[in-house]
């Protein structure tokens, strides 16, 4: 595509490097795509961080209205550029056009959701404790607190979401909404899409009159340039979506800095699904069809893909597994996002098939085309699963593991052994769900979202969604990487003591000029003081 230059955006200036060019690869054909892309140099990455530091005070002072207008402007520009974005992303990722269109819609929706949130300042959690000079034995000071932006944020794009978790995705949108400058590491799998999106954001930064360092986009290897940014003294937080190895490496880098910083890494999740006997007897075939769809959606390349299926032996369960196996066998293969992800999938399948006590019980059709994943269903028993922690490792792609339990006690033991996950699902009749409330509570302990009689794929972007869970699904299981609550990752609390009213930010002034809902001396109030 002739309009792509292949260079980073260092604020408003394009990168100059011409060394070590690389190209995006079309995974469907294994063909390299034009043009060449050039990794940012170490000096360029440093300059992006320095610009971000310079931009921080102006962005911290930016009003909610101005942040909202900026976020909406990015969304409008994305809308206008949708044909170009789709054309490039379908080539770079092998994802169908409809999926790219849908994901662009979600990306614009996320930007607009954060715009709506920050336009008014209620989310800032403004609190006021008024002074009492007569209090004994000590006078009470005037304390006023609110959330402030954390400072420059580095965002690592996800291979499996070229839009919603990439350059203008949820991490970037929530960081901008919080008032933070953002430095994005483009993912090599969709670097041309990243360049188009980066250009749109730079234009929006300029049109909104924001400082140059509000946004930079760096080409190059995350392991090299990304690590350099992660160590830069100006950086204050990291957002990441990808492998556990990559996320863990960034967590370790962030922790070993002389000033450690938080890392919000969304890594791996196997999303257990518990199937109770009554539900299988009542609607086993429908559950099998729904589960197959959830396991193979997007060639299984979703962080919410159900990788574990837990059930107790019964006639209904046997019939269900036979049906699910038949559906897996009929499944056509699908192109994966990158050759590397395909190789990792193949390696994962081979290793799992060789594990003692694990069997392949169904495998889909293979076309023999490059980078195609064949859906694969494994089975094991509860004892093997509990004894072997590696069976909880994500095989990223359309593969699931059936875990046979002898009875409800074994189901409990399996649930007790689970690592952290983004989601956990249970299918049961009303009576079973009422009877198994302790089991459902166990699911809540290991997952950020518990789904009843549904399927985990398809993440709604909303105020109530939680897309996070205990480690290793997230590096910090107290947070979410999707939905409006994601903004809190990029904030910190500040308390202002004994400030004169005129020196306070509008959110904390006595007159309450923004008409916020504030906690005043312990009671919620929308009034002036
Ligand atoms: P990845 O290898 O973790 O890479 C994601 C991003 O992080 C890339 O920009 C990468 O840069 C960077 N990165 C990787 N290791 C790093 C390190 N040590 N230090 C700094 N940056 C680092 O993930 P991927 O390329 O998307 O896919 C590989 C595997 O990740 C998949 O096979 C799958 O197992 C897993 N994955 C899981 C999810 C999920 O949602 N659960 C999503 C995507 C991928 P460079 O590669 O350019 O160095």
C-alpha cells in the first residue's frame, strides 16, 4: 500500500531509521506484504518517552470535556478510515472482513464509552473532608482527594485483536481517558494496520491542540524496543495483551526498575466450563453445539476460549461427549493469525497428546494449507488433571480438554486445583444451580466473570463487564482490561490538604461547578458546600 511509509510516529515526527527492515506476512498465503517497516532506533524510543513526560502536566490538567472531544474525534476518524483499515487488516491477519468491521465498531464504541465516562467527572471519586479547627485534641485539616492520571503508559498491542486491543484499543482509550500520554508498541503481525491507526491518532492529537508527546507509535521488536521503553524512567505503567511469557517478562522488568511500575498484563486463560448432569440430560445437544462454536470461534484465538470441560460420568455426559466429538470431527480447519502462533499451537497439541493419561478423542479436518489450525478435543480424568499443572496451560487455538470426574467430590477437587482465569462457566438446571451454590462460589474464586447457562466468548464492552481474573489470566487480578472500570488502572489517588478554594481543581471546589456527585464528610452530595 503506497501510503504506508513503514516508520514509527515519534510524536508528530516520523522515524528516520532505514536499518533492519521487516514486512507483515499474510498468514493465509504466507506471502510477505509491502512495504518494508523499520524498527524505531533506541534514540527514537527514548525521545518518544521524553516527549510523553513533557506532555504529562498538560494532559493532567485537561478537562473531562476536552478529553471526551479528543476520544470522540479519534472514533470519528476511525469511522472514516474503516475501508482502508479493513483492507489492510484482512491481509495481515487472515481475519474475515466481517470480523474486522465488527472489531472496528467495538473499538469506536470503547472510545465513545470512555468519552461519555470522563465528560462528567463523577468517575474521579471526588471526596471532601472539611476542616474543623476546633476539634480536640487536634484540629482536623481540610482534606480533598480525587484520582489523577498515573503518567506515561506503554501499550503492547495484541496479535489476536488488531483493533480492539491494539493501537486505539481499550488500553490506549482508557489511558487517554485517564489523562495519560501513550506510547504504543506495534505488533509485527499487523504493523501496517498499526501505521494507519497511528496516523489517525496523531491527526486527532494535532486537531485537539494536545501536546506532541500525547501519542507515539513505535515499530520494532517488543523484546528489544518494548523492553527499552519499559525501563525508561519516564514510564509509569504498562498495558499488555499476549503470551504469559511476554507478560511475565514485562512484569519482571517493571519490578526490577529502580522505581518499579505497575504492569496490567492480560495473559493466558483456559476458561473452565462445568456441565451438570441435569442440564446435559435436558439440552445436551444444544450445549454441545454452543460449546463447539465457542471453542472454535475465530479459530479459537480468543482469550475467553473454553479450554477445559469438566463433567461427571453419566449416560447424559457420555452422550454429550459423543456429540461434541462428532462436531469437532466435522470442523474445517482455519487460518491462524501468524506462523508463530500456528507453530505454538502445533507444539502444544503434540505435547498434550504425548502426556500420560491424556487422549485425543476427536480432531477436525485438515486442508493442508499454510498456518491452518485443526480443532482438537482431548480427554483426561480428574486425578491426572489435578496431578499435572501443565494441563492448565493455554493451547492458544481451537482445542479443549474434557475432564472426567467420578462424582461431585471430584468436581470439587478439580475446581479447587484451578489456576486463575478470565471466565468460568456452569450449565445446570435451576434446581442444580440452587443445590450447587458452593461449587459456583468456587468458580467465582478463580475467575473474573462467571457465566451461567451461556458461553464465555463474546465480551460485552460495558460499565459492568469484568475482563480480568486471578493470575495468570491477569498480572493484577483486582482490575479489568475491558469496560469503563479499566480506566482505574491508569490513575492514582491524590489528597490535597488545606488548599485555598481558588487553587483547587474544579472537581473539588466548594461551589461544585461541575455538579459532581461527591462524598462530603462521609455522605454523598451533589450540592455546593
Ligand atoms: P507475545 O509473544 O506475548 O507478543 C505480544 C507483544 O509483546 C508483541 O509485541 C511482542 O513483541 C511483545 N513481547 C513478547 N515478549 C516480550 C518480552 N519478553 N519483552 C517485551 N515485549 C515482549 O504474543 P503473540 O505474539 O500475540 O502470540 C504468541 C502467543 O501468545 C500465542 O501463541 C498465544 O499462546 C499467546 N496469546 C495469548 C492471548 C490471550 O488472549 N490469552 C492473546 C494473544 C496471544 P515482539 O514479538 O515483537 O518481540
